[in-house]
C-alpha cells in the first residue's frame, strides 16, 4: 500500500545559512516559524511567537540544553522551551506549536499544516 | 471580642523600635494598640553604624523602621518629647500638649552622653557623639578646622576619633585610664591597640585628665592636669553615658543611686504598669550601654505583655569591633575576675596581635578572653564560654576553635540573641541556603555582623555548601570560570564546556562565557561560535523592546554633543520613523527599529561620526558629567573633559553587569556621580573617587575610595577597580553587590579593596592595569565592524526566506506625535494552549 505524503514542504533557505546553536525566522504560508540548528546538525522548528510576551521572537533566543533536552530560551523573559515538543519547561501547561523540518539537497524545508 | 489595650512606648531608638516589632510579632490578634512617642525628629535609626553616616551612608539607609511597621493599630509620633507621667490617671503628657492614656507604659528613653564638669565644656566647638544631629554639627565644624580631639578612649571614643579622621582631620584621643578601651581590654591588649591606632594616624594620650578648655584664636585650647596643653579645632566628649531617667524620677519611680530606672528581672519598674528597657534601665544593679542587652530586654517585655514569663538575667557583654582597621574583641570574663582564673596570653607586638584566654584554674572551661589585631576566632570562642575546652588553651589561642561541636544552645548572634540551634533550624526547616536568607529569617548577623563567618560555617556544616555553580552546565562560579578561561587560553564555548562543564549550555552560562571571552579580548562578539552565545541584545547590538523591535543608542561621550551630531541623530529618527527619548545617561534613545533596519540606521550614524553606545551590553554604559569649571561658576575642575576621557578609555569593556559612571565638577554633584558604580567628584586638589553606587531596585550611594587624585592617579585606580570587578564578580552582580559580597568574605569589603587595589596586597595591580591598557588599545566599534562584514550583515533580517519583508506582527500607533507599540491581543499563556507534536 502507498501512503501519500500530503504535507506541503516549503524551502526556507540553504542549510549552510543556519549557524549552529542559533535560530532564524521564516514566513511559511503566513505563519512565522522559528528554525534552529543544534550543535550536532539536527534541525527543529517551533512557532516564532513567544506566548508569554506575545512577541514573535523565539528564533532570537539562546539555544542550549536542559538535561538531555535541546532547548531555546525566550529572549524576552527567558522561559525555556523544549525544541522537541514545544513545551515550556518552566511553566507546565504552556507550549508552542512545533513543525516538521528536514534537509533535502542542502535545502532546509518546513511543513506547515 | 475583648477591647484593645493601650501600650505607650516612650522613645523610638533602637530598643524602643525593637519592642514594637517584638510585640507585633507575638500579637497577631492585635490585643495591644501601640503609640510610640519619640523626641528625635526622625524614626529609629542604627546608632551602632552611626559613623558610616559621615562616609556616605544616608539617613534612609540607617533607618530601622520597616515599611508598614506602623498601621491602624500602631502609631509613631516624632519630634514630641514626653514631659510628664501621671501614674494615677495613667496618662503621659507631651511637649505638644498631647495627653496619651496607657494600660502599659514602656520607657525606652535611652541615655545621654556624659559630659564631665570641665570648665569650657559648653564652648562652641565642643560636641557629643550620639545622634545624626550631633554628626551633622561635627561635620559642619570639621569643614573649618584642621584637627579634633576626643575625650574618652573607650569604644565609642575610638569610633568618634575614627569619624574625625574620615572627615580629614588630624585626630587625638585623650583617655583618663592608662589604656584604650579600659572596659573591654586589659593592659597588654590596650598596648597593642594603642600601637596599632597610632600607626594609623591617631594620637593617643593616656593617663591624662583634662582640666580646662578655653577659646583661643580660631580654636580651643585644652589644658591637662600635668600642666601640658593642646590646641585643637573641635572637641568631642565620649566619656560614658548617663541613663535618661528624669521622667521616671519625677514620677516617683525607684531610680539607682548613680542613675538608671530600677527594674526587676521582668524589666518592670516599681510601678507594675510601667517598664523600662535599654540604656535607661538599671537591671541587676547595672546599666547596659550596648544594644544587645537592650534588645533582650525588649524581647522580655514583649513576652510579658502577652502573658509570658521571660526574664532578663545577666547580659553577655561581649564586644567585637573594627576600629581604623584594627579588630578588637572581648568576651565573657575578659578581666579574669573569677576566683583563681588563669590567663593564657599570646602577644606579638611586632605583628600587632594580642590574644588572651581566661580559663578556670584547672584549664577545663573557658571563661572569657581578649583579642586585639586578629579577632577571627571571636565568634566561635564566644559561644564556648562556660563550656568545656575542646582543645588545650594554647591551641585554641593560636588556631582558634573548631565549630563542628557547637551545641544547639550556643549563642551565635549576641546582638539578636540567636542560638546555633535556631540557625540550624532555619537552614533545615525554613530552607535557608545562604547568609542573606538566614539574616532575613532569624535576624542573626544584622546588627554588628561579627557572627557572619560563623553563619557561613554553620551553612557548610549543614551540608548547604555555598553553591557557586553557575547553572546545571558548570559546577564553578563566574570568577573561577574567568580564571579557568584566562589561564587555559581556551577561547571557544565548545572547548570550555567540553573540558569544564556538561551539556550544551543555556541562557545563563552562554552569555556569562560570552562576557568572559569579550573581557579577555577575543575579537568581535559576533565572530564564529561567540555569535551563538550572545543574548538577543548583544546578538543584534541593540536593545529588544516589548514588541520585538529594538532600540538604538549611539555613544555620546560625557553627554557632549555638537549641533551637527544632534541634527544627524534627529534626521535618522525622522527618516526611520523612530521614537526618540533622552536617557538618564545623557544620550538619545531611538526606539522601534526592526531587525532589518538596524544596519541602515547604524550606517547613517557611523557616517555622521557616531559609534555603538553599548546600551545593549553588560558593559560600560555612560560617563555622565556636568559642564564643570569650563562653564559653571561653581565648578573647580573640568569634569566634562575627564568624563569624555574615561568614557573613551572604558567603552566596550564587557563586565559581569552594566557599569555606569559619573563625574561632577564640584561638591554640588550635579552629575549624580554617587549613584554610579564609579563616581568622581572634583575637590580643590584633584578628584575624589567613589565606588559601588547604583540606582535601580535597591539604590545605593557610592562610597569614598580615594581622595585628591590627579588625572593619572585616578585613571590607574579606576583601571584596577574595574578590571578586578570584571575578573572576580559574580554574573549579574553590580559593583555594590560585589562589594557587599567581599564584605561577607573579608570583613570590610571596601577596606579589602583598598588593600588589594591601593596597597597591592595581592600583587595584581600591574597585571590589572596592563589588562586595561590592552582593552583600551584594542577597542573597535561593534557597529562599524558588522557593516564591513557581509556574512554578519546577512543575519539582520526578520525572515531568512524574505529578507526584505518586515515582521507583520509589529504594529505602531501614534501618541504625542511619535510612534508607540500598538497594544495587541491579550497575552494568552496558560493550559489552553495546544500542544502540537511531530
């Protein structure tokens, strides 16, 4: 049986354009997406909006780790979010959307539902 | 409901105030309504720290009355003396004609300084040393004279002499007894003390009785019993105290032969409705002139007023103080008055150390002791009084005791009467994990501070290590990390965390390491891996605002701006539609810039001759100045030129926190330099340097560090101060908090800095100066460097896939002719947010 991949992938930039342990923001289908490259080359994508300040700034946060979880800290008031699940690790119950992201032929692609 | 009873307290000194707080603490149901009548025009203040008022501590900082202490159920009336007690009617009358009824009356009237009946003691230029008003008067006089004499070489007399020295006078002490501090130390200790204080510039005349004071041309002449005389500008009497018992006396209460209101062990006077506490009380046949017994009496009365049976028996008269940098302590039976007591003495006259322990005749128990020159063992030894000796007296003298076997009953803080058990309970049950929280919880260490080292020891013993760890990724604190990076030469975060930490860092350790690397001069802060370490402000060389836009502040050294410069800034603001506002640091803030606008804004500013003002960095911000002697008719030095020179020397210096500085051209201090980390105020002879001030959440005035410096001397000292701060302070610790931390560690933080930075005790001064020279020599403008670097420039976009597009979420409205962020939808942050999983 064949499963159709119906997700719409959008090319955002070249992988080399991403600095290790920093984020960039992209406009994908009207959504602001924050894309992060960690030190090992893995990619993560979250909504760019910081739910605490209502400002679109998460892509400008500091990337790091808490325990084994890769994280980003909001540059506004420093709440830490998991790059894997989007959950806020400082404020249980708060989370931001996460998006799929991949590299194809050196291009970074994001899928926004 | 029972009716409220009326408690009237006469006197709002340290002890009277303590009573109010002690009653409030024990009386949550508000059974007592409290009225406090104080004669002084100001609420209770810390008389123990009075001398610091002359070196910059403000009246507000000395204040002891917490906010909200007086509310609907209590009242503080100031500037009104009680003139009469009517015991039959149970009312007191005040100088303002107020009549206040009482159910219980507490006299906390304190004492007055004793002025011996020496002819001339009432001349102009003769003072006592007790209140803020006294100090104001002494300071006024000190401005016109060159020398001062203190009559009385006791604890307070030496304190007063110290104050005269700090006012720039040459000072002498005249003491009737054959030694200084006769009540506390013995002859041997007194001798070491005299030698030490004389080395520090204080002349001591012992065995000397003053017979007469006369006014002579421009000053006073003191004549002594041995026929000699001494000319001086002012005289301070510090010859003991006399209890203020006149109200009690007039009301027919029992008073002692030599003064003092007689009280029993409940601190009750001969009238059961009236109590007396503090220096006005005669308890067990003696008047206590220290604050600790007064506090204990206040606690006893508070307890009794609420039905308890606490008793004041005999107070600990232990004392420790630091005078002119000399530690002096005495505790227990310091004079070996106990029958058959043995004295074990260690004396090093050359090193200026004298230690004596008094022990029982079989050397099994400690009775008391005297420590001069080195009182580090004081806190621990004092708690052992009456206890079996844990070691031989000689070993205890030389090495000091171990505190591990400190019993729970042992009193750690004698000022607040807090036991080791109470401290341990605060650590274990209340979760106190540092000295500050122990102070807040138990009040231990909040008066004289001599037990603070012991508090630290107790914390360590309780397994609560003072944890220096920066965060989960590093086990060391910032200062240690700085040394590691400096010594190992590691210059990338990956290497540093791989060798000295774990994980991939966080928003705490990354900016800290970024700052350390920047302080050590590692190229542009956005070079290579450093870019990923910076907080958003440093990453974008601008300050993030609430809507995700940034503000831009060009440097305006010393606040001096040409008309062309002013116009250029105005044109940039107009052309980019920015909101402009004058900052407190004498520059102009341009707000509302989007990320992609920043380089174009900088380009315009750089072309007009401006550079980054580092408003975004934990770095030197501004050096504020007044116009100084160039323009001002009062100015005595050219403060603007100095401010520009300092700002250009230290610009770009990355530090644990922001650094602000100011230069004032005269003592009127229009540049508000004393609210800065580094404050410079002109004197007739040069510059006075103040350090450790800040505004903000907890305002602090900078304290005088050095006087009458030349330009070159000043720069060298500021070099040393700032570089030592950069190397050793904790992250996000301003200089004031850093100096406070140094005080916790080394006694007096400012004195420690003086030893390190002026006397070069650690031998680091040359290195600190060289490091600052390197910094100043390698400075480059961070904005201009980005403008010259295509790769860095490419990061300044709102969207990586639409570099020209502005962020559609950023919206402005107009207010008073300028933009401001539009208020968006209400901020949603809560469990209603959806979690989307991959």
